[in-house]
């Protein structure tokens, strides 16, 4: 924030954040984490953009959840919490 203020871009009391440079589809994330895509979808229902979950729409499509890098880390924690509470399927072996 100090750098942006020195450059004259930040307003007093404002927050400067880095832009999102990439998002990863739910299918990609499920494969990356070795989890079932439907379970990941269920876990992501309560996630918001500030949690790293966005909706991506395409031509003629309803849209799919996509996750930022922070969103993937949040999902890892949600998965661990769900497993600790015995609320999830057993882990699939990584491919």
C-alpha cells in the first residue's frame, strides 16, 4: 500500500490489492486435489468471490465455478475440515 501511495495512485484510507491473474475451473481443481468434482461443487456453494470462488460463463453454458489460487487453498482447508468432521468421501488416490 505504501508503494501505491508514493506513486500517487492510492487514496487515503483505501486498500490496494493485486488483480486476479488466473482462475481454474472446478474440473481442473478437482483433478489437482484428487477429489470428486461433485463434492468440490457442494463444498464451494458457500464460498464467495472474496474466498476465491468465481462463476465463469461461456456461450450457451450455465456457468461453472472457478477458483483463484487463494480459492484453491481455501478449498484445501474446507476439505480438511470436512474430513476431520467425518463429512466427506474418502480421499481418492492421486493419479
